[in-house]
């Protein structure tokens, strides 16, 4: 399975140079920061980011699918949120021979039993799923579920264990470098977790603890010795 992860990285550097135009959805409050989109591969036990965003979100979504296929990824499902559920993106997933799992807005028009296109919220969707025709796409199986919003485990781990949103650089290239190295650091943490069973957080604390212990044993910067009577 591959999953498109959308991260909003808040930055305190108000003079930072913008690195791309993600064209985010309209929000009630404008939040300054960096919108990072990654395509994360998961086999159910581990998760690895494979690509990051450098252009328009929907264009990049489709390009990431092509890149993933060229690199040999063969997921059964591609998961993403409703922002990417447009017909062109759905067709792009289908063209790769993969299935998708995505929420849609309540006003998404579908046709049930040739009764005409209506908002999916008005259709009687069975608990086990109902096959409907999506306008300008084709047949899909729809489910009605109730889920709580929240960050994914990957999303939290990337932010908390790699400091991906703590870069203080202003130049676009420096920001991209920081994000790229943060993703590489996460891949190493995830590889270590998968093979050793040590969580990302334990591994990070271990690195910090060892560094502090080594410095305390051999400090490089000392205060001058106080004269004694």
C-alpha cells in the first residue's frame, strides 16, 4: 500500500523564501508555513517516505504515482484524503492498475441503480458497501464510515523525531535540503525500528543521551578555574 501524506510544517522564520505554490484548499485562517506532501510506502509493518512535493499538489500526486511505479513499487491500494479525490487523480491510480481508498465530500455526485446523479450523502449506502457510478469516472464501491480526524503515526513521527518543521533557513534551497535530510533521517529510524523493535522515540533519545554522556565525560568548553585562598 502507498499513502499520500499531507503535512503542514509551521515555521517561525517569517522572512523565509517560499519554495513552491501548493495551492492549498481555502481555509478560514491563513497559516504561514510549508506544505509537505510525501508518498509513503507501507507493507503493514513498516512505512517509508518515497517522494516529496516540489510543485502543484495534484500534478505532483500523479507524478509520484508514475515515479513509484518506475521504481518497482506494486501496491494493491493507494490511500489519500478527499483533497486528491478528483477524477484526474482517480484515473491516474486506475491507469497504474492499482485500487484506491479515499474519502469524498458529501456533495460528490454518484449514480445508484440508474436513478440519476445525486450527492452521495443522499444515497442509501449499505453497511457492507454499495457499488455506485461516479460521474465522469466509472463504478466504485462506496462505504459510509465514521472516523475521527487526527494525525497519522507517520505524520507525528516525522515531525517529532526529525524536527522537519524546525528548519530556520530562509533560502528555498536550504529549506528543501532540511526537509530532504529529515526524510532520510526518518527512513533510517524506521529501518532500525523494523529490524530491532526499538521505536523511533527510543532511538532518538538514545542518540541524544549518548551525545550528552560523551560530552559530560569530556567537555570541550570549560569555565576558568577559580582561585582558592
